[in-house]
């Protein structure tokens, strides 16, 4: 329009077209930038409408406006050159030559020395930008070598540490002293790590490989970011615990906060369980000094059970790594010895006067759970009694902890609240104790569970599990439950394994009904770890117990009080090789009149 003569358009340059459309004088712009501007006219008009109108649109201002249109946001919005580096390595964009040239000339102006480093990494006259193979290699070198630069002062680092970045030292756009340039690159590498997350692991490993080859051990072990620095700290903690020292939880937190923690997560998991066990061992002797049953039981509920559970977790995580097995096995032997001492002290206390101690004040003999625990609750609500067959206390705590942290969080929190203050599995081996109770000896199904449902010790001869089986349970337990005098005339229903074949539907229906007491036996724990499976490092999930979760939800919804107990406990933590004697059961054998007790 401006060149029209005698009503005709004689000639229009591209810059005049841009000036005419935008309504602002455009000047000093090269052909590549003009091409970009004409391709992004709507974006340019929108950007200009959102700011105070300039009198002249020069190349610098046009670059700023075009950057947002071409790469999504202004470079300064990244916050640092390290954030740009992380994005280009994580999701390298592909640009045409015009965009690449515009970004290269804008980087130093927007991001200072860090921008100049990124400009050097991008290939001039390139049509791919950061996705160009040579540019990508340079960007990777900035991250990897930057992690090496971060280790120490420049004078302590050999010249070989520059590697691929040696060519950068002579770049005209990077007219900086070596120590300044090293600091810039190191800061970019450190800033890039949080944004990269787990994607940084290959670069951390590459930097460590170079460090092992080119740097002295005393230097690279100080790194806060390389896996080797983390590995050195982990090794030191493992040695401390193997030597009998305890490790505080804060030391494990520091490991998890290390930038390279993602490369050693299995090792850290092992050390975490070792640390928990090491702290328990410091106070393990206290339980052997108690001279009353209730103190023994409560100490186990508060501490010993968590130690047993921690030992199980430790053995489980050891299966995921080859690291620290000798250290952990030594710790497990100390745990086993301490628990043996505690168990023997408890057994000797009971043996001194079994009947008296079994009825000790504050401890509920299992057959009296109706008088001590159920009847007081029946005064205010209907009751649901759950018997976990063969479930030891640490296994129960593990089930509760899985509920608390899993998809059934609300249900787990309700159970934790019912148990007491604290959280199962917390670092202080917190308190999650139920009613201190004792199963009768021998703790076999035919005797212990019979005492629960009958409400008194059965007069029947003791029978081993090998001759009891499910037939005996289904015939005897319901009959004993009907004879339970503690419940008097109160209505009651009992569900055994065969009654749960419908997934617990009938049980859920009964819990919504009017029966005063609904009781059930869940056999999943005993079935899993009894017999040949004892010692298998299997973790039972609450959802794996058929009907367990639906029944608990139904009971709470119906306003019932819930009591969970076990007839006896197996252990997940020691295998059957430790069993002695010629008895038909793993836990007891009958002695003749003149037979001596086995070792």
C-alpha cells in the first residue's frame, strides 16, 4: 500500500507486508525471521494485543514474541538453563532452521552464561534443533560433565574431566575463565536433575563410570549426586550395623534424599529394615527381665512383634538385591537369638506356675474372651468375632498396615484406631496393641479353637492337626458354640471355611441381621504358611482372604463391634528345619510316663 503509485501497487517487500498487517513499523529483520513471522501472524497479533503497543518492531522484540509462538513459552519462564536442559533431554523438540537460529541468538540474552552454553550445544544452520544427534550428544555431555564439575574445586579436578566439553572452552560466545565456566555447567546439571527424575539415572551412571576411570576415589566418593557417593554411604551404614551399632531413621531419610537414590532403591530398602532391627536390638534385653506375664505380652505386642515383622520384611527385600546379605544375615542371627532369649524367659515364667500365670491379672485366657471382651460390648452393640486361624500377631499387624496404606485406607485407619495409639510399622515401633490374651497350651487347633467356641477348656483328648482336619472342625466347633454358657440365650451364628464358599455373601447377610453374635473363622493364614509352605517369604494381602474385607465393611456398616483374635499362631519367619522331636505335629508331641522332654 505504501508503494502504490497512481492507484497501482508497484511492489511490496515482505517487511512491508508485515508492517501493513501488524500496523507497526518493522525494521532490521532478516529473511528467516520474516518467514517465521509471516507463518505465525495470528500468534503475533495476539501477543501484540496483550501488551503496550511499541512504536517500532525490531528483530530483538520480534524474536521475543516469536519464541513463545514457536516453543510454547518464553525462555525466561523456565527459570534456569538447567530446566531447559532437562526438557530438551527428556523430550527433545525438533525445529526448522529458522527457529533454531532464532533460539540460538536469543539464549544468551535471556539466560546469560547458561544460555550461552545451550547455544554452543545447538548446531548452527541446523534443521532439527535439540533432536539433532550432535546437539543431543553435546547436551548430554553438559549434564554428565556438569555432575563431575560439581564434585570439587577446579584446581583439584584433572583436565581430562572436561571430555567432550573441551571444545566449548574456546567458543567465542563463552569467553569465560575455566573455573567460571565449570561452575555454570555444574549448576545447570544440578538444576536439571529434579525435572528429569528417574530419567536422570542413565546420566548419573555415565558420570560415575567416568569418575571411576579418571578421578581418585577420595574425590568421587564425596559426590552428593553420583551413585558411587551414595554407595559409599550405604556401605558405611551396613558395616556399622554389622558391627552391632544402631542406625537412626534420619540416616535412612538422608539416603532417600540423595539425588541418586533411584539407582539404589533396593539397597536402601534393605538398609531401612536393617536399621529398624538394629534399633530394636538395643532394647531387646528388657523383655527377658520382666517377671510378670502381662509385661511380657505387652512388650511383645509393642516391640517384639514389630521386630518379627521387620525381620520378615528384611528377608523379603533381600530377595531383590545381592547387596548386604552377609551384614543382614548377621543381624538376623542376633534378632533370632534375642527373640529366643525372650521366648525362653516367657516359657520359664509360665512353667513356674502355669495355671496362675495363665490367669494373671490384666491377661485374658482365650476361652474367657466372652466374659472379658464380648459381654461388655454386647451391652451396647451386636458383636462380630473374627478368628484368624494360625495368625501370629506380627502377621495381623502386617494385614492392618496394608489396609492402612492401601486402597482400603479408611478401613485400616478404623482398625488402627481400635488397636490403640500409634501406627503399626512406624519408625518408633509404635503402639498398636490389642487386649493382652493367651491361647491355651498346646496351641493346636483342636484344643485352642475349641476353647474359644466352647468358652472353656475342652475335655476332649488333644488331637494333632494330622488327625483333626476340617471334618472335625465342622462337626465339633458349631456344637461347642451352641453349648457356650457365657453367651446364655443370646442368638449366635458361626461360619467356617465351607460356609464361605460363596465369597462370604451369607456371612455379610448375617452381619446385617439381628443375631447378637456372628462369628467366623478365616483359614487363609494357616493354609498359606502351614505344612510345606512354612518359611516361604509370601506376604498375605487382606484382599487375598476370601470374604474378609466384605465382612469387616458389613460389620462396621451394621454398627457391630468387631473383635479379631486367633486360635494359635504360626510364624512366617523361621522354617521347619528348627523343629525337633518325633511328634506328629510341628509344635507338640505326647510324652509317655517315663519319657524325658526333648532337647
